[in-house]
């Protein structure tokens, strides 16, 4: 007898709702959640994806491709986060304003209970978006079912979603812009252009980031290229920066969230001071 890879607790959590709007970013967590809702529960899925300058084109293409292939009901919306001057100012809790716009947009369009792909590991990280989710009564089925990131990847593999099981973490492009530096469409386009151009030179890199910092543009990779590869990457990055009128600082090892500057005492859940 074949064991169902989808935990019963996850199915029960989802089936509390007859219809569920799932905010699908194009990353592994939200994509797997959408598949589970659509294919493994009695709950009707309405997938929502925010197309934005801050969302990599590859992510939007991935969502559209899966929706077409698997028959999801998909709504692509513009959450309008760049219309918010507070978001553009890129404060430490920028994600709160982005997610508030997104969840508010979904609620206004669909009027449905909304779910995110948040998993247990996210609860230990600084996630101002979780406060926005709470404000909009967004549910987190993976959290309720006790699933961590590794469990989501394992579920993707068990469901035969090979492209998702191999997908590295890919947060929004705004996460590459150092806190306090303005987020705008040209900067987001520049970040995406650099990462897209450098990716073929770094086929072994598990992570590749173009960081826009106070000192200039930095390229982070894991692992860092060596010798001739490093020179080729640096040369192309420098040329792209020069074409965009930006300063290229150099290469450095990938460090998660290095563009995100916050006091060490900031609460991991909602950004309030712990002092």
C-alpha cells in the first residue's frame, strides 16, 4: 500500500475552507501549497499572483506555466506596492507594507479566506510580513500542520514536482536593496538584469545575489567562482554596472539577508523593539 505523502493534518487544515485564495509568489512554499489545495483536498483553489517589478520574471512565468498545466484558477494582480511611499523608502519593515498591499488586494478582489506558504522555519526569521498576514487574517497551513522548509521540499519531490523540489530560495528583488535605499522600478530591473546575465557563468551557484548597497553594487555567490571564472563574472558585472551608471564594488560570499539592516534587538516576528 502506497502511503499518501500529504500529511493528513495538512489536508484537515486546508479543508476547513470550501474555497481558499492562495498567495502564490512563484517560490517553492506557495507553489507546493497551491498544488496540495488543488490536487489533494476538496477545497477549491483560487491562486493569486502579484506581478510586480519586484517579482522576478521567471517567478511569474513559473506560476503561469503551472496554472496552465495543472488547471489552476489563477488571478494575476498588481498589488501596487510601488505606489506606497513608505514601501519605496525601504524601511526595516518594508515587507509589512508590501504584504499589506497584497493581502488587501486579494481580499478586495476575491473576498475569500487567504493562505500563505509560510512554514515553521519562517517563524524564527525576521518577517514583518507575518504581522500584515495577522492583520488580514491570513492562514498558514504548513505552520498549522507542523511543516518546516525541508518538509515542503520533500513534499514537492514526493508529488513529482521536480522543478519545485530543485528550486532554490528566491525572495523578491527588493530584498537585494540595502535598507534605507529607495526601491524603484529601474533599480529592481537592474538587479534582475545583473542576476540573469551572471547566472550562466555560475552554473554551480546555489545562491546568486546582486546587492545594491551604500558602497555600490556587490555580487554575492555560493560558492564563489575561482580564478578565471571569477574574473569573467567580475568583468561582466563591472560592465553592467558601468552601463547603468553604478559603481561595482566586487564579489563576496553569499550571506542570507545581507542587504537587510536592522538592530540586533528587533523582534523576529513583527519588528518591534525588544528593549
